[in-house]
C-alpha cells in the first residue's frame, strides 16, 4: 500500500471515530423478553400460569446519520424463529425517507409508531390487531417536511406475511396522511407540553385464499373464526393521538372489506364465482397518565437515562385504560357474524433504562359464544408482565435516541 493510501485510510479512520463519538453506532444488539403470568376463566381460552409473551433477538446499525438498518427474529411465536423485521431506512433528505425491506405497514399509529414493549397497555386493541395489514416486504416513502405540519406515507409491497415471496402476481398499496404538531411530530424535543397527530390511512390489496379478519383477545384466543377470503381487500382507518403534559390520548377506528370467491375444484384457472364479502369494523379509545417520569413520546422508553442505567433512581409510574369494540364477519348471508366489546386497565412501573413491570386486567363481552365455549358470553384476562428491553431500536425521534448500553461505536 502506498503512503498516500495509508494517509487516506488514517483520515477515514479518524473521521469514522469522530462520527462514532457523535452518536454513530456501527452495530448494537437488541433483545426484548416479556414474561407473563396470565389468568383465564377457562382452560379453553388459555392456560393459567406463566408464559413467554415475546422473545426477540436482533441487531441494528446506524453507521451514518442517513442510514439505519434493523434485523430481528421472534422466538416465542412457534417452534422455529421467524423473521420479524429486516429493512434498511435511508434519509432524511429534506424530509424524505425511503424504507426497503420487511417491515410494518404504515396504517394505525399504535401499531406502526410504537415499539412493542413500550405501550401503555400490554397489547394492542382488538380492532387494531384485527384490521392492521401487519408486516410485509416492500418499498416505502415517508415524507415529513421540516417546516410543515404534515407527514405522508406511501408503501408498495407484497401484501402477504411472507418475507420471501408474494402469493400472487399483484401488489399491495397503502398510504397514510397525518397532520402533526408539538410532541406528536416526528422530531419533537420531548419537552413540549402539548402534541397532536391526526390522520387517515388506507390499503388496497389483492390476495389468494387466506383467512379473513378474525377476532382475538389480548392473549391470542380466537373468539371468532373467519371464513376464507380471496380477491380484493380494502382497509381504511382514522386516528387521533394527543398529548397534554403527562396525559396521552389515542383514538383509532377502522374498517375492512374483503372479497370472497368460491373455490373451483379441478381447474385453478376457472372463473371463481363471487360470494358476499366479509366486512369488519372496530375502534378503541385509550387514555394513559404518566404519574411520574418522562412525558410520553412515541417509541421512546419513558425513563430518563441516568449515569447508572441499571440503577432504580427515578422509576416512572403510569396508569392507563381502554374501551374497545370489534365487529367481524358482517355482510355475509352464509356465515354468521361475531364481535366483542372490551375494556382494560393497566398499571406500569418503568424501573430503569431496560426493566419494567406491569399489571393489567381486561374484560370481554362476546356477541356469540366461541366454538370452544358456545354458552359463554363474558370473559376476562389478567396479565402480570415483566419486560426486559436491551437497546431498543432507535425508531423514535432522533434527538431523543439514547446511546445503546452495548454496541460498537
């Protein structure tokens, strides 16, 4: 190697070191473990005792201010690990970001904007879980002009849950438009007293045979089993997220229309007669109050990082409540509809930079008894959860991202 080349390498190393000292992280491990003690009214809805709610391992990288990469796998969802996230995000350039890979749909801010493990209530509402398109493989543009209170998302993707292939030769298109201010913006300081994020989202997709919109409890018990749907799926949603000091308010509503085409045996290319579509709708309202600790900001752990991140110096205490409703299987003459009304309360203690405990109770009123318990209309769920979160991915505001506890800087 020539002397000039050595000089270039040395300068590059010094430049990289300077960037590393300025919050650059070449690679950092991330891990989320949530262990529950759950109580159910009947064994059909779940075993009473301890269970592993989430166990995720991955790594993220922020090698430059304009590039971020995340890869995570979920180990608690089945016998083999499954890909949870695998994407690269580029930008911003004048407010424009591009995301490429396997990631969440932009619909529903409680799903897209909040990291699991940091939400005021242990799980998402029934309607959001049922209606969100989930994760898929695609390309997304996100535009948030620095001096204008708007955010826009546009995503083109496979529209199915496989990170490796599409289920047909069509694609899914989803979009979302938000008006934002204060702590509801993408780049708040966290010190704003008020904040707002109000918007709408929509998705159009075409898919082959799959299960339609189902109804599940927070523990995953399926109280309504949907029919098979095939064809065009349309999802719309509206949301309002507001902050006022230590109080956070969220309202989300959505609806889905999923076509059904009868199967034709013997000839996959034959015309498939249409049946009544499955129509689903629902919504939820929740309120959370941070009694002590930092003000809530999306995807930010609500405890200020101290000199000793493992110390229990300034725990944050939070209480939250939710009311929710879901209607599924509407509009079909050959399949009975279903639905449920629910309410939940939770108390959280965010103890330090990576440890939290929560206790939550949820009650449900089914419109019709589930298959396993056809005479049961009332149900409940008790959850006591321990959360351990090491190096959460920096998906919140850049100015509020904490330096990882472990990583190569």
